């Protein structure tokens, strides 16, 4: 896939989301902070975004985070993105369409499994 096709695919992915309570698009590669979340939650979101930008593959096995270097180039991302289709807010969306949700340990992450969202517990 050449650069032009990659950019087109990224735009198609990110066009499925918008800023919360706004019709404008989410800024790419900027971490948006929600002051109502815990410090640990926001810190983990930044940590994941940073590692995605550095080229790490982010995965979750039973809520435990797994980082693996897959390629030399990083991925673009958006944060605090509201899905246009159903209004659900996602913590982190990568350019390949992977959705990552940071949940507190007391929260039930099971609701995200049927949506194919990667869940990271803090």
C-alpha cells in the first residue's frame, strides 16, 4: 500500500468520529484530556498514544497491556473521539481502525468485547 492509499484509508477511518459535543473532527496526534477521568486513566491514555506514535502494536490479553514493536513507523491517532454512528466515546482510535478503551479496575470491560474494542485496565 503506497502513501496516498494509506492517507486515504486513515481519513476514511477518522471520518467515522467527531469531537465530543461538536461536529468538528478530532485533531490528529493530539491527546485530549477529560478532567472527569482519573489521573491514572488519563496517564495511561497518554502512554498508549505515545507508544502508538512510536510504532508499537497495542494489544490486550485479559485486560493486561501488551506492547510489541511491529514496524519502524508510528501510527496516527485521535483521542476522546465520539463515534458518529452511535455516539459512544472511545478513548483512543488508531489509524488502522483499532479502538482502545482505558477502564478502571472496578469497571466491567465485558461490554466492549462484543464491539471488538481493545480494553486496557488501570
